[in-house]
C-alpha cells in the first residue's frame, strides 16, 4: 500500500509541475546586463551653402614711373636731343621683399672717370656725395613696411658722358634681389623701389 501511495504522490506532483509550465501568466525576468540596441546616428550632410571664398593676399603697392617722374620738384624733365638719350630719369623697377634691411652696393660700371652720385631714401639724403670707383661701395638701409624708394642722382658725368654705374641690392640674408646698370646725365636720377611686404 505504501508503494501505491508513493506512486500517486509522485504522479500528482508531476502533473502539478506540468500545469505550471503551461500557465500563460508566467513572464520571465530579464537579465541584469541585457544588451541594449545600438542607436546609429543619422548621417551628416554637407551644408548646402557655399563656403566663403578664401581671402586673397592683396597685391603689394607699386610705383608707376610715369606718375613718379611728373613731380618736377624731385625729377628733372627729359632733355634728350637727337643722338643723346641719357638726359632722362631711369626707373629700375619695383622689387618685393620681406627683408628688414637691405644693402645697396654701387660702383662705376665703365671707365673710372670721376662720376659722383647722391643717394636718397624716400626723398631724404642718406649719402650726400659718393665718388664712384671700380670697387663697390655700399649703404645699408632699414626698410619700412610698404614703399622704400631709392633715388641715385648723378652729380656729374665725369670725363666721359654719361654718368655710368652698376648697382646690386642685397637682402638681409646676403642674397642679391636686384642688379642693374644706369646711364644718366647730370641732375637726373635712377630710381629703384623696394616694397617690403
């Protein structure tokens, strides 16, 4: 009899457990570290407006020789006649530089015949009288931002006309930034403009 009771108890417990599995009200508890769905951000679109144009570096100022030589207080008017073309002012160019200082070197470019010159920086005399020889002489100048106008005036023409000279312009690193020659008559000027950026 004990065996029968034991079998009945076992069957009833089994049926009771099976009934709990079929219960629809049962809800499982989620795990503590449940993985969350990764949220994908929307793709960024480029702005539809055009970006502002890059700022262009302005053109450095330049000196126009035609306008420059119109000033009769500073420059003699041309007086060339047939066969003589050196009685005029000579423009040797605009040169851009970033140098803080510059050295101008000059000498007689032809026969050493007693040529003399006067050197100006922005219309102020920096060398009142220089006798040109076969060797280079120099003057060092501090450049200001913008235009630095260097005038070299022929004080005479020596024994052989015209006043002939060779010049070289060096930057503060010792590099030649300009080299030229001039042939001008007494009282006329050769002009070079250094534009410091």
